[in-house]
């Protein structure tokens, strides 16, 4: 019996390892290309770089305006995370722990957004942005990003809050805490794993978003990384291909590092409530 379990574990391990290699192969390939000279890349896209040269990164940042796109994306992502965490936390606490009329209906109404394909709402959102005269502003980016992430974030945090015993909240009320104090001093510290997960998922979504940023931003000085890299791709005749790979590598590596730092909290939030004692 133990031998069968070991064989099964070995098969699972091999499958996971194969999947990891296949998934990471495009990223590793792009990073390797970013260290090549333009001549090496054009000569063979499968060969290893002869040396680790950072000239392509310098070209991407200096001539390709990557630094400008990078800080625009950092600003947009940070603002989006603040809006995501504040509003989703408040909504999740209300749906999980507070009594109110039509709670199930309101919850379902928000989750309906998951069923709406994004391309369908792009035109109405764009017209709304034009009517409000907020094109090329932070608000035109942040709130559509929040609208897209809110349903998933609400599901995750509401389910997490439901696993927090009601007795904890009731005891705090007996001690004289109001709702705001309970949320800030008790619920938020207990919810740090799920908040870390929302930070990773919401931040990654905002960092990599392309379609809405492409449509809503007309000022090139406000371009995000995803849009900026697409413009670099149109300048390969001037800058070459390898600086584009450098820009792609920078965009990908940032959130890989963030995920690795938040990995423990990410796993804790996924497994929370899976085992009830």
C-alpha cells in the first residue's frame, strides 16, 4: 500500500514538474533574450547569450521611456490596491457579519459582474469617462480596475470573514467596541492572510491590464507598462528586439518577487477554513 502511495506521489511530482517547466519556459526564454546583443538574437533565438550584458535594459529605460511607463504603472497599481482593499474589506465585512435587508440580493447583483464579458462594457465605460471628463486621469484607471476585480475579491474575503467566529465579535461588543473598532482592531489583523492574497491578485491584475489602459489613455506620458511595451514593439526597427525582451522581463519579474515574498500568506488564505476543528 505504501509503495503504491509513493508511486502515486512520484507521478504527481513529475506531472507538476513538467507543468512548471512548460509554464516557465516562455519567461526564461524572454529573460535570456534580454541579455543578448541584437546580432546574437537575429543569428539564433535558441542560443544562450555569450555574456550577461545589461545594455538592453539601459536602452529600454532611457530610449524606450520604460522608466516613465514603470512609475505610471506603480502609481496606478498602488492607488488601485488602496481602493480594492478598503472597499472590498468593508463590503466583505458587511455581507459576512452584519444584518441588513436584501443582503443576498445585493451580493448576487455584484457577483453578476463575473458573468459579463469585459469587451461588452468597454464602450459604456469609455463613454462614461468622456462624459465625466476624466480621461487620462488616475480615476479613469483605478475605478474600472476596481470594478473588474471587486466580484472575485468579494467572494474571497466574504468567505474568509464567515469563518471568523461570531462570538469574537459579540465579546468585543460587550466590551464596548463599536463596529469600526471591531473591524479595524480585530477583523483586519485576523484577515491579514486574505488581504495579502487580495493584494497579490488585485495588484497583478492592475499591473498587467492592457485593454482598458489602451482604450482610456490617449496621452503617451500616462502609458502603463503593458501599453508602453506594445509601443516598444512597434519601434523594433529603431531600438531592436532585445530591448523589448528586457522590458517584458522587468514587467514580469516585479510581481514574481512580490508573490514569493507573500507566498506564505497566500497559501494560508487559500487553506483557511478547509479544516474545521
